[in-house]
C-alpha cells in the first residue's frame, strides 16, 4: 500500500483538484434550462477538465520514465486509476448539479384578478362585499403563484362558509388541488363551481384539464368541446389551446386519422402559437426530436413577449412530448 502511494504523482492530485474546481465552478455559475441533467453535460463539465489536465501529463511522464529506463507501467496504472476516479467523481457531482427535467404541472386556469366584474347597479353593501372578495382572491392568488399551496389552503379554511362556496374561490381551491395532483378533490371543486356558473369557459376548461392529465381521453374531448370562451383578448388563444389539447387527446386514443386531420387544420396558420406547437407535437410524434426542440425554441423566441406559453409547455410536458 505504501509503495503504491509513493507512485502517486503529486501533480495528479493538484491538477485533479484544479479540474474539479474549474468544472464544478462553471456549472455553479451557468444557468441551465430545466431538463439539462444528462451525462453529456456531466461529461463536458466534469470529465473533460480531468482528461485535458491529467491525461497529457500522465502519458508524457510515463514516456519520459520509459526513456530513462525507470518503471513506467506501475506509474501509468496507479496514476491513471487516480485520474479516472477524479473524473468519475466530478462527473457524478456535475450530473447532480444540473437541473432535472421539470415534473409536469397541470395548468389549471385560476380566475384572473378582477374577474368578479361589478354589476351595472349595486348597493353599498354589495360593493363592499365584492371588494372584500376581490382582496381575498388576490391574497390567495399570490400564495398560489409563490407555490405556497399549504398557505393558500390554510387561508381558504379561515374564510367564512359563504365565501368558500363562491365560484371564484372554488376555482382557486381546485387549482391548489391540481398543483398537489389531487385530481379528485380538484374535480369536486370545479364541479361545484360549475353548478353556480354553468357554461363558464374557465370552469369547463379546468374540468377538461383534469381529465386530460389523468389520461381520460374520451371525457377530456367531450369536456374540451364544451369550452366556449367569451370574446376578448385571450379568447382566440384559449380556442387554440383547446384545439391543441383535443388533437393530443386523439393521439392518446390512438386515432391517427383524427390527429392528422386536426393537425392539418391547426397548421393553416403556421405563424400562430397553435401552429408552432402543433408542428412541434407532430415532429415529436414522428420521433424527430431534434426538429421538435428547434421548433419549440423558435416559438419561445417569437411569442414569449406577448403570450404566456406556460399552458402550452405544460401540455407538452404532461403528454410526454417535451424534451
């Protein structure tokens, strides 16, 4: 053992440590996109610095020892093993530092701020009540956006019973359950809200979304077809998202002909978010992952300034088409 230790070149330890500092330091300073955790990145940042620093030095020293008639095989073996251990260690640590692929998060649509519009005429008491509900909604919504789901549910429990049964609060509570992937509880909340606001597009969408993420394709298609958004700035985008999800539901059901028919319809407007994401989905479907990723990257660049793409990306992740 002592003899083996004497064959370890001190420079191997120093350069190995330097390579670790360089590789791991770069990983800690660079911001990587979610899903970057793979062995390619681990090799580039963890293993390559060791190979570049240690490989030439060990081989050159072994050749020099050979020319001088000294033992070179034990030197090469011992120090090669040490370098390999450095590389494996740094590769494994780098792999753990890279961000994993995000867990799919179903995208329920909480009621936006100010959704409870004031009626044409209201009493002072009704106005005070509406403003009180609006403030309470904003508080809960902030907690949800901070992913403090436990805090949001705790706030719900503290509200008076009549407030808890308001459709807007049932939607928000259902969104909390969606974040926790408690889909039965979420569906119960959305169904209760539907009784109070039949035909509401947001409620219908959230019901359909629960069926989508639980892969109940038939129920999801029926529910999505019931979504009839009111005219407004986001109506067209919601209609496109619904069309996109119906296409994926048909794919989930294995109806290739319907998938291609809906895709052809979606692709008529190639310069839209719907067209871009349909194109990416069809490329993933055809196993052309490289082209699909390029399409998504282009869509992110073109549409991110005026469109919230979270729902579209969540849909891709949930279905298994996202890189």
